[in-house]
C-alpha cells in the first residue's frame, strides 16, 4: 500500500479542474498546435501543445515558456502571455504545454517515504518526467522552432515542487522558474540554499507564490524559500516570494501574471535610467547598446527600442533640463524614426521650449518653416510668441511676421493683426501698426483670433497716438 503524504491534494478535485481547463483551452486556444512524440522514458506516446507568437518568424529567436500540468496551465499561460506580448510587457515567446498521462506518478514529490531515495532526489515518476522534458521535449522544440535558449518552467502544486527541484539539477537548461504553491521539506530548501551559494549559474529568475487560504504547509514552504532568497549570495540568482489572499486554485490566476513579468523583468528594464543620467559623460547610445547586449545575453533576443519607451526616456531627459542629454535623445529618436518626417523640427522646438532653451527653439521653428510642413499659421505664431514673450525682442518678431506674409500669404490676415497688436502693446513704430491694421480692416473675414470690433479698437488707439 502506498503512503500518501498529508500535503497531497485531492487528486479527483484537481482532475476535475484539469478537465474544465481543457474545455477552456479548446475554446480559447484554437491556434495551438498539438504535437505527439514517443517517449523512451514513459514508453508511451505523449502529447504537447504549442502556441507560437502571432508574428512568428524563423528569422527571429524566441524564449520558450514550458507549462507543466498542461491541461490546467497551458490555457491560462497562453492567454496571459499573449496579452503581455501584445502590450510589449514581455518579449514574444513560444508557449509549450506538457500533458501528463498519470499525474500522480509523474509529479509525486519526494517526502522521504522511500528511504532508498534521498529527499534531494526525484522519485521514479518525476525522474522520468525530468528526462522526458530535458531530453525529448526541449530538443524537439529547439529543432522545430526558432528558439533563443532562454527557457522558463511553470508548475502548480505538485509540479511547482518539481519546478523547485529542477533548479538544482545541473543538466536542466532553464533560466526561469515559476512555482505556484510548492510544498517542500526544510531539508530540501536547505539543499537549494547550499546549491545556490556553491554553484555558478546563468542569469536565473525564480518566482514563488503562496496563498493565505491554502494549506499551511505550502505557505510555510513559501516562507522558507523567502529566507533562502534573502540570504543567498549568488548575484546571478534573482528570486521573489509573494503571498496572495488566495486558495490553492485561485492562486494560479492571481499570481501568474506577476510571475511572468518577474521572469522577464530585465526585458526593457529602464528602472536605472534616472540614476544613470547623473553619471559624468553619460552616453545615451552606450546605454541603449548595453540594453541591447543585455537582452541578447539573457534572453537571446534582439533588443529594439520601441516608440513608447523612447518617449518615456525622453520625458526623464526633459526633467534634467540638459541640452546635451536632449540632443542625444533627439539623435536616438531620429535614428529610430520616431519623429514624424514632416514635424521633426517643430517637435524639437517644443522640447527646447520645455527646458527653456529659447534660442534653440526659435532656430528649430524657423527650420520647420523652411524645411518642413508649414501650411498653418501655428508654425509662424509659435516663433513670434517666443520672440515677444520669452526673448523680449518684439521688433524682431514684427519683422519676422512681415516676412511671413510673403512666405505664407494665406496667413496675412492673422499676421497683420499680430503685428498691429504688438505695435500697440510695445509702443513701437506707429506707421507699421497702421499699415497692418488697415490691411485687417480692408480684408476682414471671420476668424478665431480677433473680431472686427477688436481691430477697430486697435486702429483707434493707433490713430490717437502722436
């Protein structure tokens, strides 16, 4: 008679959940591909399911997320990952679901019931699953698809315990580990601690979640692992334990989203940008090159600066009010074609204005007029306003608008009104003001800048002046 450990859940209940998940899978993951393979370790035919990114291409490389308990975890992992990929929170990944034929045999944790097998070793079934995964499934996926070499393994309950034990298996070619409510003995967590401190690891990410409403032994396991995480000296090992107000099952949807983001937390990670800007001779191009190298070294993928991320970095640069940093940001924006070709100079002008570089802004506004899209009075009013309000050069502003009447005759009505208004406000040459307001009255049409009554008031003010 087999001894059942007190931590083992009701398998019938888990099986029913798996069936429900399978039904959800059939409805929501029609794009998944089912693959079969003959396993030398289980001596039977096995199935896995594969979901490729929407824009999958053999010319790119993709991290792979392997979900144990495929009937349960593949549908939700596919759904969560797809949304995170669509919103560029994680890179495009291949999702693989691993289906079990005898879950109890394949995933039974080693609680020391068999004195012949040390608790730091797998029992027969999990040992076969390990070999099936590492020697059959992973090579198959690598052969069929363009993989990057960064693999993540996800498990829940018994398979979460399996995930934890895989970390200390030197032959396991995984970088990411997600264990949703694992159940371990203290001797097993102690072994993990010593392994981490004594081993050379690649960049490794480990996320553990526990539920306040779950079995107390599982919550205690999470707390023991948390102690391991906080005391390990291995700089390549990044791990976190999070506790949720959840039971055994709802812990999966409540924690999986966080888990996936944690594993890919160095993807597009700009958290250090603000601090790095304070360095002497900071180079934005070097910073972005480093991020590119980091993505390649860790995730095996090509880094591409996205427009949304560029404007986030630009917002931080603007806070520094540093011309050199802003010029570097402009260069990155131009290289990646984030600025509209027609609006590049006006865009720069407005950013210059934001950090109070008014001469540079004026120069860019003028370049927009001569080289870019300029068929709107807006492009003339902005430099005019700079000259009158910020640079305090109203005469130059009037001269600018007088030339603009020639360059853009469609704006003559507005330009002449602004000229007359400026003459009055700054007590400048009366004749220039009278000529301008006379034009406005003779050619008046309804507009958003002034009324005929306002123009008449300016004309009266000018006529009364000596």
